[in-house]
């Protein structure tokens, strides 16, 4: 009897994330697609943290602010990226609160920025533009995928509720998904005036159990930027308020930066 090999639990959430992103790209690139208007259900969000001054990544940046690299083999489907962008295209800064819990990661070559936990490890994985994982808890991760699309704005694809419905449908099509439920949907305006959609939903999977998913998306220069934050939320170890606040801060920090 032929045996079947499945991705590890640690990698399953990321593969779902990449699968949903591919669905987004396919939908966004469909010619002539414009969704009918739906009611505006966006909610006001807490103010973004005050940006801190970027550390230069050009002239001898301090070693202490560089994110470490670690090569991992999570499954036979996991491949390493073939190198990083040049150092000058990325930089890291401390978060505005000065607590050191978060630090800002900026990729000016791809054109995005966000806060990430300072203790999480940057790993390389196929399909991801960048991915950070909590040490020894890879199912807790923050990832970004960037892909070209034909549309110039998320509004051309549809309002936030339409988009999150598509994401939930994609999650429920996974064999490993037991249930997926939307918690919140919102829209905000980024620092460069771009609309940013934000979603939160619960996911119950046979590979990893209960988890909370926070996602944000925007379109800039005909590229779709999708942020995915996954964190365990088991009944015997629920997501605590401090961690939730940190994850929400990461979600709200995702934004576009000028391309270089």
C-alpha cells in the first residue's frame, strides 16, 4: 500500500496562507472583475505606533539590529530561498514604545514595512517574501507574500467583507480545516494613502488545533501585499491579552514604503 506524506503541523498554517494568497492573486488578476458594492462594515482602529527613526542599512549597521538567519527543513515541500535581497534593501529598527518587544522590519526593495517580535527568528521558506517564527513554536509565525496583480487597488477586487469571505472559503476547502469563523473585519488608510484591509478569524485544524489568524492586505504599484499572523489559541492555553495586543500592533503596522 502506497504511503502518503503530509506536511508537518509546523508548516501547515504557512501552506494554508500561501494557498489563500494564490487564490487572491488568481482572483485579482481575472480580467474585468469588479465586485458589487457592499455595506461599509469597517471599524475604527487604534492609532499606529509613533514611527521610530530607521537605522541605516547602508553604512555599517550595528550587528545587534540584524535579524539572525536559520535554515530549517520542516518537510519535503519546504525549500530554502536562493539568497536574500542585498543588505541595503532591508533595515530593522526598535519599536516606538522602546520596550524592545517589537522591532521594525523594512524591505524597501519589495516596498513594505511592519513590526515583528524581536525574539522571533527569520527563516527562509519557499513561497514567502519574508517569514518570522517563534523559537521552538514554529506554528506561531508572521509572514508576508508579495505578488504582481493587474488591479491597482483592493477596491477593484471588492470591499473587505467580500475579501474575507473569499479567504474563509479557501480555508474551509482545506481537508485539514475543521472550522473557520470570522472575528472582525476592518479597513484603514495607510501612511501613503493606500487602503489596507484587516481581518481576524479563528481557525480549527486537525494540524495544529485552534489558532487565531490576523491578516492584512493592500495593493501598491500593481503588487498584492498580504500579511499573515498565526498564533496558537488552544482551550487549555488561550491567547492572553498581552500577546493579543502585540499581534494587533503588528497587524496595524503593516504598510507600504517607497520602492528603491
